[in-house]
C-alpha cells in the first residue's frame, strides 16, 4: 500500500515552487543565500563581550575609501545617541581607515569585519545581506539596525530606538508599489530596524525563490508573509524621513534638502543638525 504521508521537506519544496512562480523575473541571475563573500573578523573593542546582553545591535557595510569621512560621522551620531554594539563591514581598500574609526568610537563597542570579495555595486550589497554568511556574523539579538553612510540618527528626536522595537521590519519612507510587482510596506532598508530571528527565518523559507530585486523589498515582504509586524506609511514617517521631511522623526536616509521648503530646512537644522553636516560634504 502506497504511503501518502508528506514530510516537511516536501512542504518546503512546494512553498519554494509557489514563490518562484509568482516572483517576477528580470534577469538570469538571482541572489543565492549560500554565496560566500569570505568575511573575516578583524578586530573587536574590549567592551564587545558586553554585546552578548544587548537586545539591539547595529550594522553598516562600507567598502569605499572615498566614504570614510561620512562613515565616521554617521557612526559617531549613532553611537552617541544609541550606544548599541556596532558591526562594521569594510573592504580591503579601506580597512586601515575603518579600523581607526572603530577604535576611536567610545560610546559603542565595535566589531570590524573585512569582506575579501569586496562590495562594488548595489547588486553585490543585496547579495551580501541576503546571504547566510552575513547573518552568521551578526551578534544574536532581538533587533538589528541596518544603516548606511547616507543616513543619520536625528540628534534632537524625542523618539528612542525602543519605541520601534514592536516592529519586525521598519525603514525609511517609500512607495509601496515596488519594482518586484509586490505591494510591500515596511520601508527602505538603508536605515531600517529588523527582527533578527524573523529575518533569518525569511531567508531560510524564501531565500531560494529566485529573488532579483532589493534585499529590503525581500525582507519587508516575506517577513509580513510570516505574520511579522511591518510598518505602514504613518509609522515609517515617525521612524525615518527619506522622501519628505517629517519633523520629530527618529532618523534620516537620503533626504534631498534641495527639495525642502525654507521652513522645512530650518526644522531639519534644528532637529537633525548632523544631517546638515553630512550633506555639506557632497
């Protein structure tokens, strides 16, 4: 008599097949969660052991030598306000400069990693964040704040990072009709708070779906599929200004000051003067 019982691996295969079928394709290449970038831990601050008890940590990837000063400014503003452990992923060309930044950061313990393969494009950045290797090097915690050199915490914001810990994914303002063809809430990943466990679960469940779009769209969409709490537009406004200025927001990412009114510009100068300093470098 034929055994009709179905095991877990078969169910997983069916889920992957279904996701592949509905996910739009634009290129022959898609992101592979098993891809190896040859990440090596280079240095950690003496206080890093305390990071084991932290409920939240932060992570930034920057391999471009020309972004060194911006990297220093954004790490400084984040560490002074949040004082969370920071993972810094650099390349072979900027390792010495980044080591100096990490060693001089007093408010937050830092851990420095070198990516041997280098990150030279948006595609390579997406591949990194959608790899198991990246997440394996992140300290286990409840939430991970991912930020970039074109982002900043707002000095004068009354919000605390803990105010957003109820979310499994929240980022900067974006239009929810994404290039992937999916209606996706949550926000841009350049300044985003994510649930550590849910992020890895999304990668395990849907990482082999043939995804070819931004890593933030992947995590925001599939974390919601897994019944995680993903931010709506009003919640994104409070967390991070990106498309427009929202006074009192927690952070900024890629906000174009040239598009703001004089009143909005004055408000940014009051609430987030460090962003003005960073954009003056452009």
